[in-house]
């Protein structure tokens, strides 16, 4: 995992936490993780588990994917559109049979 990714996720967590005017201790407690672990995550020094990602997102009141860089999820709407187009085409072809 690249250091840039860890720094981005950690920075996003810190920004959201500060915007909510919550301390590291409060979010760590709500996420059921240690203060030290959360501090390392925020500084991009520690890779977290998927479970911790979900716990932190829950403590911040956001969806886990919102902590990831946008370019990691930006293709999702396009992929959904392509899938729907393909399904419509298949449905039309099946009806023609």
C-alpha cells in the first residue's frame, strides 16, 4: 500500500474529526480502537484493517468509502451505467427471440 494512500485516508479522517470538533480520544473510544492506533492512522504511519476502517467511519458518521480517495471510486457510476445498458440490450435481444 502506498504511503500516499495512507496519508490521504489519515488526512481525511483527521479533517472530518476536526470538522466535528471531536478529539482523537473521542473518536478512538467510539470506534473501539486505541488512541495511539488512531493517531498513527491519521498521520499515515499505520495501515488499518477493514474492520478499523468501518469502525472509524461509523464513529465519524460517514460511509467507509468516503474515506478513500475519489479516484478509487469514481468509476462506480460509469460502471453502473454500462451494466444497465448491457442489461437493457440483453433484455431487448431476449424479447426478440
